[in-house]
């Protein structure tokens, strides 16, 4: 299971077709989960905060988001979502691949506006606050997108594509106006060459964890992936992630284990093995420390309510 599959498990509207790659789903923190770990993907993602407030991280920056905010996440950019202590948040995720908007033969539209969004040095993700720029038009377009996804009238893919073009037009236009007007509308400034190089290394490590969390991942192997010595890698990882590599890996494994407990039928020992824990006793101890209950208790509660997630 990858991070998008994990995050999508509460989907209410599913349109994930390779020929028409977009997806819309609703999530609630902490009802569905307490956090979505720092990750990245090649899809573009819009996170519309419907109710409450929470925390988002974009690259190396973190801030609170509130009802009405819209988080713009460009392809390949690191991001995470987590609970703000003492608060809850409901949000809608809109995820789509830019190549669904590109013609078979490149044109000016794709080369000038779409392709740059996919590059390593593309624009930085940001939070669009209520009242800024063409905010009302943006929300109106998202509302229309929701309506179409629910009703799906004949020919609706044509309208869906049109709305995505409209959304990108508004987003890129807002960014251009902000830069020209000297406003700090972007969430975080574009990093320098060193920061971008370091982010690329972190992305490689996180992708390895996402794909291979059930395997025996070692500090030595991850250090080699980054071209660092083990000691340098440990300092590097903690500096960027706020925890040690082992702590982060175990936490990621526990998140995936909690999903399997809530939705799968495998035994607890098998789940521990599948998520990278060779010793069930160690798995049980870490799980109880994180969730305040044993895996068996967690599964019982999840099955009893049908709602309990990470």
C-alpha cells in the first residue's frame, strides 16, 4: 500500500481511471486518522478545508489552516497533514495528473504552463487564504467540480477537464499577481540550490520507506542512497524530519499496521511481519505506546465502530 492508497481509504467519490486520472474524496482528522505522513507524488493536489482547523507542512514549512483555506500542492512537492492538538478538521482532497490535460502533441499551453509545474524547480506549494485574489471564483469552480462528480451527466469528463484548466488559470494568475505586487502570498519561499538538492534526497528516502516499509531498511542503506556516511545521514534526516530515521520508519509502519488492523483480516502477527516488525512483542509495545491500546483492542474498536482509523 502506498501513501495515496492509505489516504484514499475513506473515498466517497472515486474516479481513479488511468485514462482519466483524477480523484476526489473527503477526510476527517482525527476521526479518520491523526496525520498523513510527509510524502510526495506526481499528481497535483488541492486540499479544501471544509470545517475546523489543523496543520499542514509544505516542504520544510509548517502552518495552521482554517475553514475556507485551500492548500495548493504542486507535483513532486513534499507535504503532510496532521491534527492540531485539541482540534478537528474536515477537508476535501482533489487529486489529478496534469498529463490528463496535455495533448498527444505538445502545444503552447502545455509547454508554457503545464510542463513547468512538473519540473524539479517548479513553483512552491502554498496556502490560499479566504479573500485573497480570485478566491470566490476558485471556490465556485470547486463546487461545480463536486456537483459534476456526484451527478456525472453525459459528457461530464469534458466539463471536468474544463474546470481543471480554470482552476490552474486562477492559481497561476494569483501567483503571478502576488509576485508582481510584492505580496507574500506564497507559503514559503523558493529554496536555494542546496535546499532543493537536500529536498530531493529526502524525497528519495521517503519514497523508499513508502514502497519498502515492510522490508529490513537500514540506516547504512539509506545513507548510501543519499551519498552520506551513516552518521551524517542520521543528522541530516533528523534536521529535516524532526525525528530519527528509526523513529520515523517505525511510526510509518505503525500507521500502515493500524490500517490493516481496521480493514484487513490478517492475524496480528502476520500484520506485524508485513509492516516490518520481526518480533510481535516489539510491535505490540510500540503500538500501545502510540495508540494507547494493544493491536487486539484497536481492531476490536475499529470493527465495533466502523470508523476508527489512525
